[in-house]
C-alpha cells in the first residue's frame, strides 16, 4: 500500500465518523450518489432524476483508468455518499479499500460484478456485457426506493423507461450477430470482449490482450501471431483502447490500416457528451461498419 493511499484511508475513516453521526435524510435533500465510473453515473442520473446528485470519479476521456490515483476530494465524496456504485471484478479495487474505512449507516453499495456473478480474473469491462446495465439500474431503483419511499413510483417509472431504451441496442446486437457470428476479430486488449462475445465474434490473441491490459510486455510469440493475423488478413477487424494506446498499440493500429484490416477505437469511459445508450450505439455502428469491410 502506498503512503498516499494510507493517508487517504485515514481521511476516509475520520470522515466516516461524521457521516455516521449525521445520516442524510433522503426525503429532505438530494440523495448523494458516487459512481466509480461515469457510465454508471449516467445510468444513476437516468434512474434518480432530480432526486439525486451524482459524482462520477472516472470520466476523463484522456485518462487511462488503470493508472488512476485516489485524491482527498474523492475520499470525501465517497465518505459522504448515500449510494456508491462501482464495477468490481478487481477493476476498481481502490473503491473496496475506501469503503472498508468509510462505512456509513444506511449506505447502499451496488457492485456490478456481484450482480452479474463476475469475479476477479474474469474480463472486468462489464459495461460492454449487455446484461450488466439492466441489473445495475434495477438494483439502483430498488435502493433509491427504499431510501426515499415517497418517490418510489418515480424511480420505478424511470427504470421502466431506461430498460425500454435498451431495446434498440439489443436489436442491433441481434442483427449483427445474425449477420457476422463466427467472424474472426482481434483486439489489443479485452475492453470490447464481452460485447464481441454477444455479437458472436471469434476473438483472437487473448494472451496478448491480457498482457497489454495488465501493463506487461506481450511475449515475442504472441506479438508475432498478432502481426501475422493482420498481415495475412486473418481477422475482419481490430479493436483497440483509445485511452491506453502506447507505442506498441499505435504501431499495431498503423500496421492494421496498412494491411487493410478495419480498426475500431473503443473507450473505457463514456464520452462526456453522450449517454450510455448513445455511446454503445456509436460503438456498435463503428463495429458494423468495420465488419462490413472497406467501402461500406
């Protein structure tokens, strides 16, 4: 544990005492929600409406989420939160540590990984797995309804609207699966992996992707296999994380383009000008265009 994190955990523990002594009465003021990632924050806003205030910790499109460091301001926000939403599956393990020392009576903690039965070692990019957001939204609506029973019907109504808004995404996924199931693709890291699986795509170079995600050097054999897939056009498309494009990844992007393999840039946080639904639709549209091939 770093010295900074030790200091921050101490701050969180002190703040937790104050929060416990004066719990927020949700019916009298807005419910404070902290989301570790901004796509969960966006869903929270859609479910909570004007009854909640939302702080999203990770949301900078120029930031690599794997290099994130906690700050005192974030510690204070979490300590004062009535609801905390985070990904889990070891993706944002800093949240586990902060919550351990900032317990507050009545606080609801929603962990996406727990809802979809994911664990450390599984692909942690759960927001690309279609069942995740309905599960998170449903759990959040229930938690808000319990905290603020006078407005329970409003949360339920917004949940219904949110779930209905996902139907076009489900239809798009089904259409792409029907057309491209079995198509081989590759990626520089497994950000888009769960969505690729939902589309029925066959993902290659898994060990290379894990190395990049874990900030380790891919083996020479894995790199050679990846390059061979591009040079011989063994894959229909290549996905890469635009928020973590180091020199090796940039070189592979250039190689893919030179060899005529369509490239799709994906992100780990939702662009600030888009809703979760619009973000997913944009990435599905880009995927469809890539799979259709040049000139589409």
